């Protein structure tokens, strides 16, 4: 029986959710454990920074733990990046699952320890019921089964190979100028957002452009951006924003990647190599 340990690196969740989370993991054959400070709360954080970092360090290096799952996103994981024992985490090489705000943590772990983690699943997904696609790809990741995604929409044709990086755009941009920002040279960049107007996404992509990150990409994978439409039609569309940044790069670009703040999404590995065939609308991760 695999042991799953729940941590809360970001925002809090009510203790009332514990039963639903336990029920999900137990039905899937896991033994579930909760770190001591998981249900703490301090403002919009799941307890103070030191406690959250302590729990995460212990979970990611615990010999009895098979996988570590973040309780939820929200905000908070960037605050503890300088409190983590990256060398011990690298040596332990645990599987970490998270989503949204956890993007910053996962990208930092990849940069500092080379850890491949999995984006798309938080423990609180179990509270309202886990979509079949989400559960299927979560369990595939747990069991090291191969992952491929088809029926992607071709934006710009071509084939590229690279490490898949990215996730929630806000969190990626929050790492710029820090020692926790991974290089995007040769990467397949996944872009996802929620509740952001097109002009705000434009601003974040422009920051990446000014930092020289976009011209080093191997390819772009555009995900579902939930509630990211302009309030004023004269402001234009998200598609126009993406076209303005990616159309001239001469690299493969796809859209409709089933990932984002939507129920029907996949879990994918951050930092793992994959082949993007934008011409055929396929993304195939290496085994």
C-alpha cells in the first residue's frame, strides 16, 4: 500500500474537508497521512512560513512516504522557497503533486534539485469529486505509466522536443529575477491562468519577453484559461494576446491542452522531456 502525505505549502482549507480527502485516497488504496500543520491558518496562509516549510521538508524526505500531495493552491508557496533543503529533497526524490500556486514551488524544486513533480492535482480536488480524467492521469503518474495527449489544436505547425515547464503564468513570472527561476531555453512552455483579463496576461508575457525567455523556447502549449475574457470587447481577446507573442517565433504552438482551473484536466510532469507534434496535435512524454 502506497503512503500519501498531505502538506499545505500555500493557503488553508477547513478541517471539515479532511474526511472527504481521506475517503478519496483510501478508496484508491492509499494510506493517507497529514503533516502536523496542514489545517493551521494565519491570514490567507496555512500557518506561518516556518511551519509550512518544516512540514514540506519532512514530507519530501520521509522514508515511509511514497507521494506528497499539496492540500490546495491559493497563495503562499513562494514565501518558503528559501527555507527548503533542496539537497535532501533531491536525494530523497519523492513524487510531489500540486496545482495553481504550487507551480512556483514545483518550478523552484526543478531548478534547485532537478525534481520532476506533477501538476494538476491538489488534495482538495477530492472535496467536490474528482473528474475521471483527472483521477486517471493522477493514478498514471503515481504508477509511472506513460502519458500522451492527443486532439490538441494546431496553432503553428512543427515538431519540437524539450522539457515541459510552466503551469500557472502568474507563479512562473513571480520567480523572475530570483534564484528559483528555471531556464526556459529549449523548453516546451505550458501557459495556464484563471480570473485574469487579457491585458494582465499580456503584461506577464511581456515581462517574460523582456527577460529574454520567450525567444529561447522550443514550443508552446496553451491550456484552458478559465474566466480570462475582457470586460470590454474593445480590449480584444486572449487569442490575440497569444498571437502577438508567439506567432513570430517560428516554433510549434498548440492550444486546447486539457489543463487549467477546470474540472476536466490532466496531471502532467513538470520538468520531464516530451515531443510536441503540433502538426498532428500530439504531446508525448518520454517514459
